[in-house]
């Protein structure tokens, strides 16, 4: 069974609700489920509702019914505007620093693979399959499996001073490329995203590190939009805040 | 009937026009059809076979609310959808509780294959086991991964999940990936293979 089939099997198993399966003890009001799905609740409360549906088949079913009804009504998938952007915006300094967890490195290393191989990731089951992001983006990668595009020109893991946290990388394969750099903490809180860079270098403004301790390990990744319209994406690089 | 041809609340007939000008008769028909499709698509077969009854009860509640509310508050067609969903869920839950009671009375041990409309009891039992296993594994995950994977299993795309959860796309994508890995490992440790 390939990965997409396994995902479908998982979905069928999760969304099945046979007779005799008891409902949860505290079912959510249908109104609340509807409000969470439509974005009328604040993000934290939406997350609470989703958390409840993880273990309550009845409320999970109510969620699916609401989604189906809204999808049918609008004629498309209910990608709705919540009236606010993501709470963790791409230009916002991360919240309080979270304690470093050793296993996060391993998870991050796995996440690096997301950027390798033209947007394909090695799935948990079977051969690599792309996660259906629904955004239709297929970044192309330069070179074969052994060659990484936009390689860092800084020693991996090197400490960089807070006041001059300057990132450098190899230029894209075509002149005239525009770069986007994303810097985040190891638990994936975005520190800063810089777009439209014309040179393969970026100095992170020191104020972006507010709240982060010295010794914080930071991940950064570069995307290059080429004049031809193609895109190159680097692996994730790691350096330490000094 | 008033000068516009609309019925007043006192004659027991639901209003014909919403605050947004839509003709409610069309809306009621549309709601009825939509509810039937939703139940047929989402609910298990034993419940979907009763969708006409479910929809009728839900629709009566919608009409009753509309009738009682006329003149007291403004409401729109979209509000009726919300009410229709609530009414449907309440009725489904009532049916399920009734089923649980009847199963307890008739089959104290478990699944009532005699009344089940599922095609293959063995397959259904296996699927139920995996479903229970998935829900158990979700409780073992860190919260953020649990949320991302739950929405993914519910059929949402990653961008949809990101918007619902209020997170960036990249964060959500990574959490789905890691969460599915956790799920695989957990199910394997339980001897369950999807």
C-alpha cells in the first residue's frame, strides 16, 4: 500500500463512527463547532475545539458535517478569511524562548528533507510522496541528490554575534535572482522573513532577537526566485546566536 | 398575510423573506437538500439511511425558529444554515443515544451486527480498532502536532489547517509531517498497521 493509500486508510478509520461507539462525555455545542470552523472564534479557542475533536468522534463528525455544508454552499473548499492573519506572523519576532529539546534537532533534521528533492518529502510510509499542500508550488532543485542549492557559506553551527548576525549563501544558478530568507527557532517560531533580497547576504536586525538567549540555535533557509520563473530552495542551515 | 404577501408570525407559517431579501421558500428547499447530502456523505450508513427523518426534524426546527424570530430580530439565510447545522447535530446525537440504549438492552456485549448496515463486520471491527488506536495515539502527541494531524485526518488541506489554527503554512506543514511520523510509530507499537 503506497503512502497516499495509507493516508486515505487512516482518514477512513479516523472518520468512521460505527454504531455502539459512545459519544464523549462533554459534547461541544454544535454552534461552537460551527463558529470554530468559520473563524468566528479567536485562534486559541479554535484550537481548543480542534483538540476536542481529536478524541471525540461525535464532535469530529459534527465538524465534518459543518464543513461539508459550508463547502456545498460556497461551491469550493471552505478556505475562509478569519479576519486576522496567522498569530505567528512571518515578520514578527518569536514569543518567549522555549526550552531546547534534544529531539527537536532530530525532528528538524527530518524537516530539512522537506526542502530536498523538488518539494518531495520522504513520507512516514513507503516511497517519498509530496504532502498535498493545496498550493500547487513545486520548487525545482538544482543538481542531483548530492548537491545542495544555495549552500551556506558559513560554517554549520558556528556562533554569530547578535549585533552582526550576517547570513551568506552561494548565489542562485541564474543572475538576477531574488532571495527570500526565513529564520526560525528550533521549535519553528519564526524570527524574521526577509523578501526581495538582491544579494546572497542578509544581516538579521538585532531587535529580532529580543527574548532569545545567547546560545539559541537558529535555523534559516533560503528560497531564490529565478528570472526564468523557477525557484531554488536551500536546505535548512543552523547557526547559533552569540 | 401582509401587504407584501408574506405571512405574519401569528398564522404559524414560516417567513418567506430574509433580511437579505432572499426568498425563504427557496432557502428551505436548499437547506433540506443540503442536509440530506451532508448526512449521506458524512454519516455512517446506519444513520444515513435515516436521513429523511433527521432532515425533517432539523428543518422543522429551522422553520420554527424563523417563525418565532420574525419581527424580533434580523436574520439572514446564512444564519439559517448555522441553525440547520445545530438542529441536525442535535437530532443525530439524539438518534445515537437512542441506539446506544437499544444496543445496551439487546446486545450487552458489543456491536449489533444484526442491525448494522455496514457491509463487512470484520472489516468494520478492524477499522474501528484502528480508529480507536488513532485517537489514543493522538492523545500521546504534543499538542501542536495533535491539532495539525487531527485536521489533516479530517480532510483539511495544510493551508486550510494553517488558517484554522492561526499558524503559518510552513509551521503547519512541518507539524503535519512530524505528527504523521509520530502516528505511524505509535500505531506500530500497538501492532496496528493502516
